[in-house]
């Protein structure tokens, strides 16, 4: 039986170079994908922040009305 042939140094270097090229490609794709997901998340947070601010304005207006019911009664009586 013959021993399996060992790859030459050049073949091993070529295999390593191909592995590195593949890793670089995967890394680049992952970076783009991650950046896209972060951009999407940032947009969602901006929208949520705007909605929360709107709800805060509504809650503040309602709270002001509840804090001073006498003023509302006076306005109703003046009509």
C-alpha cells in the first residue's frame, strides 16, 4: 500500500489563500447585514420615540384637565 500524497507547500498556501478569501467574503457580507439591521432598528426606535412623545403630550393635556376640574366647571358654567 502506498501512503497518501501530502500536499505540497504551494498547494497548502493556495488552500490557505482560498480559505482567507472565503472568510473575508463572509465577514464583508456579515458587516453589511449587521449595518442594515442596525439601520432598521434605529429607524424603529426613532418612530417609537416619536409615538411616545405624542402620547406624552396627550397624557400631559389630560393630566392638566384632571388637575384643575374647577376651571373646567367654570368654563362650562360660563357658556
